[in-house]
C-alpha cells in the first residue's frame, strides 16, 4: 500500500530496515531505524496524551541533533504540524513566529526553556526535550492519525516582500510528491550516507531528512559550527563517508579553493545544489575534482520545493568538466506543469522573459493566517475538459529556450537568494529604520565571489553629526534578524540619489556597491 501521509513513508522504511543506521549525530551518536520508530512512537503518544489534536502546530526550537529529528517525526506521527524554528535566530523573532502560528506546544532545549516559558502561553506548553524521559516508553497509547494527504504536514517561515515573514503551509501530498521523485532521481538506498547540511527550517532539509529516511539511507547531521569552516566540512565528508551532498552553492564555493585534495578518495557519488546561482568557475572546479559524480541543479521556492531540475552532462573520459554558462534550471519536475507568463498571466513566446507559474500537487497549500496573500500568488484556471486547475506564481523571471529548458533571470520584487535563503530586502531595511540611529535605509544585493550574493546597506543617520558605527548597528540588528540577513557592509550617506520621478535610484546605489571588475 502506497503511503498517503509523510510519516507512513518513514514507518515503512523502519519496518523494512530495522537494523540499518537511520541517523548519525554531529557528536557521533547513532540511532537505528528500529530505535527511531520506537522513540518517535513514544513521543507521538506523549503529544497526543497532552491534548494535541490533529492539525495542531508544534514548534521545534532545537539545535540540529538526533533528538530534534525524532521530535519532527513524532509530531507528524501524532497527526500534528511541525514548525521548525531557527535555533540561532533572535528570541524576539522566535516569539513573533510562535505567536503568529498559534503553537500548541513548543519543544525546546534546556538552555531555551526557561526564557521561552516567559512568553509561551500557557508556560506548561513549553517542554524541555532533554528532561522528558519518554523516548523509550510512551506516556499514553499512540493512535495513528486518520488524516488525508491534503492536510498540512509542516509550516516553513520565509521572508516576505512586505518585510513580514510568512508561514508557508505544505501538505503531505506536497512532501511525498517531492521525496518520491527525488529519492528515485538520486537512487537513494540503504548504502547511502546523506549529508544533512541545511537547517531544519530551510526547505532543503526535506530531502536530507525525509527522502533519505523513507529509503533506508543514513542521515549524517552536520552541526552549524563545523559548517562554517570549509576545511572542517571537507574532513567531515571524508570521515562520515558521505555519498550524497545537497546544499546551497555557497557551501560548495567556499570549499572550491581546497579542491581537488579535499575530496581525494571521496565516496561522493551525487552532488545536488539549489537555492542560488552557482558561479561557473567554482562548479567547474568541483566537476574536475569529482568526474565520477553526478551533479544536479535543482530549482524552486519554498512554495514548490523543487519544481525544475537539470542534470549536468556526464564528465568526459578525459575528465573535462563541462559547465553550461549560463546554467539552466532545467525542465519541470514530475507532476509539475510550468509556464512563463506575462503580467496578465498569459504565456509568452519561447525565448521571451516571463514570470514562472507552476501547478501540481507540489505547490503550497497557502500562507498561514493570510488568505489575502495566498490569493495574490495563486489562481484557478480552466484546464483540459473544463477542469479547474490551481496555479502558483513564483514571482521569478525566467525564459525557456527552444529545447525546453528554463533559465532563471531574477525577480521583480526585492526578494533575493542570499546564502541559500530567500531574503527580503525590505525586511532588512525596516529593521534598520526601526533603529533610533537611522533615518532611512536601502539594502542592495551585490555579487560575492565566495557566496554568489552579498548584502550592502546604505543608511542615512538620524543625527548626521554623530553617525553610528557599523559594529554598533550590526549588534543591534542581530537582536532582530537572523545572521544570514545581516549586511556585509553598512555605508553612511548624507542622502540617497534619486530618479527623475523622485524615487531612490537603486541602480546608482547598485553601481556604488558593486566593486569594479
């Protein structure tokens, strides 16, 4: 029987490969599939016994760990919706997100529980995972949920063009559509060790966790501290005998100067990347260092996960690392239909730029608590036979060539991909302008050889005679924004250049922020 809920796919793997290692933690701690099933079932029973009803939102505010993955599966098995929260984000941001989605329970680490109980209501809804001795024995009987595939499995918060984070609701059907295809595409199986590089609040984690754990592979958790140091990551790949890697290009770009020695004798057979443009020179270096490996460029916003894919041509026998430049984002993933459309939503001719629209079971259910925003990006159109079809406008500008491949050209709004995350420039600007030291702020994306995209902020001080210093502003911003949204540079300006219509001339600021070649 095919699974129709995400946890069923993992339960099936647990039954098929009970003695296979499911998880290897950052400290070397391990968990077999049998133990994974047993612990998650006990924790699911605990959630149900506490009164968590199907569809209840359960927050997970934990460092990346084996226990955190157990908690995620337990929430799904309880019939609830998991909401992963960035353990490194400012408390004020976590508090706002928790309030926005109305968490029934917050699972936190010992270091966070005391503070969280001051703003979680009621305080008893905040649980210290380490103190809850329920992993092996259930407090209450676990009852398999009787849900449907259209119900929400998890909510991922991303930056919004209005400057306010939005909770993207994603269904079991969405998840299964992706992991079934992705696992087949990569050929995942019990012999694989898959790197878990992405944090759990990032959509790349869906592949790392659920595509892997539904097919008997071993997920190896990479802690965020190690992930900051390219040499340490390269050593970790070798020590853990990683066979499949999936990350934003930035992580691979940072390791590129260490090639080919860093991957000499590597077990890597598949390198997957998504979330931003991969600079061609760094990609060529990786192709040359791993001529035997398959390289895949995956594309899609959180609202669709991966809706296009492009497999790079195999390296030649001579080891030539061919890389198309520009690199296509490829063609529609299975069960997706795509179209490049104009402002009116009508298809544009092949070769012309248009907004990428997508339809299929992989698109979002909607934005949590915001039907108006959902309506702005989705619509129903009449399909073959008069059947109504639901479409989603990604907001990304693309063009399709005569061969059928799509190419990413950029965005119309001020959302960008930076460090693998979707970043709202207005959100950073709003945070800067909320500081008493700042009168106005404009944030510009800049090319960065190490990360593909950087952030440059121009600010007008509230008191020009005593302008603030960059370390001071970054420290204040760090209390409101996650680290990946902090500017790389902050430049003090007396005034901003303007266009003839009186608007801020962002193109002129872009030229000022971009180093000359």
